[in-house]
């Protein structure tokens, strides 16, 4: 898709267009959902820039591509516009994330306790992306209460947050950075 113009001035009064041209307020739950997924993708882009070339970076870029499909799905009011083919996830993408989680878990030493987000810079960014992912999941769930949203979208984003948690652990482990375990002052 060629971009011919960046500004249109059509959003200057708090409205925007969905896929298919339907106009909605920028405060709408639908915009909150796909806007948060877009924010997540930006955080993942920063994470990818911090990672060395290889499987983890390639997986993050694959996820970013999938998140464009999620955004297209969420930006389509299915009561007024049919879904584009790009508004679907390819078969097996949620299972792919599950496989990644399982593979990483098999490499890591077992740890007990809750982990404070942080560690090396890339792991800390991974935790930031994870928390934005959780917020995106909440926004998608809120949208699903008032509009049609494919359940695979919620499943994918839920599994993605699990993957990002485990990836942060792997990044710290690979960089010989010890995670900080939460010290509950009440216990």
C-alpha cells in the first residue's frame, strides 16, 4: 500500500475512520483496543532493535506482523463491514507461541516466586511489552462485550503475554543477569 498523504485533517475533531469507512469517536472502545495493540507493536519494535539477529528477533517480527492482522480485525465493525482476509491470523499462530513458551521453559532453570520486572535492558523492555500486551487483552475483552470480536484474537494476545514473560526470563538468563524475586514484606 502506497502512502500518498500522511495528514488528512479528518480526525481534527475527535473522529476517525474504521476499515470500510465507518466513522467513530477516537474515544470508542474499538479504537482503544486496536490503538493499544498498535502501541504493543511499537514496544515490540524497540525490543526487536535490542535483540541480536536470530530466532527471538525473528519471532518478535512475526508477532508484529500478526498484530497488524489483529488491528485490522479490531478496526472492522463487522456489523457494517465484512472482514478483509488480512483481518485473520494464519492457522497455528497461537500454537506457535505455545511451542515457543514450552521450548524456552525447557531451557531455563526452575525458579520460585514472583519476578520483579527488569534485568538487562532488553528483558526490561520485554516486560514493558508484556504489560502493554495485558492492557491490550483487557481492551479487546471490553470491546468483545459490545461488538463481535473473534475469540482467536483474545487467545493470541493472551498467549503473547505468556510468551513475553518467558522471553524476558530467557533474555536475562542468556545475559547472565539474575532476576530479582519479589520480597513480600508481609510474609
